[in-house]
C-alpha cells in the first residue's frame, strides 16, 4: 500500500490545530509533533500512488497555516522482514 511520511512546517502556535485536522483525515495513519527543523510528521497511506499524491497535495498541503511540506514516499518492499 503506497505510504509517505510528510514533514510539515507551520505557523508558530498552530501545531495543535493542524495535528487535529490531520487526524481527521482517514489516510493519516500517524501524526506527531516533533522537535527540530520541522514541526509535525504525518504518515499518510492510500490505496494507490495517484490517491496518495492527491491526498497530500489537496488535503494535507491545503490545511490552513501549513507553510511548507517535505514528502518522502516509502519504497514498497524494501526493508520488509522475510
């Protein structure tokens, strides 16, 4: 199943609101506030790669007060236990 980690920068003080909005998305598997260069990390999963891109572009990135994102798409099968 196509999966991506999305690192999010947001306006100062808006982290809780954005985390709450992200957790409402059915595609958001995990959402956490983090220390460092980014403010939030979200694990997003969709049925297809097209839906994954669409969800990140039109849902995650359009949340109010999200300044920027960095998306890392998981390589399927790499690192799986055998």
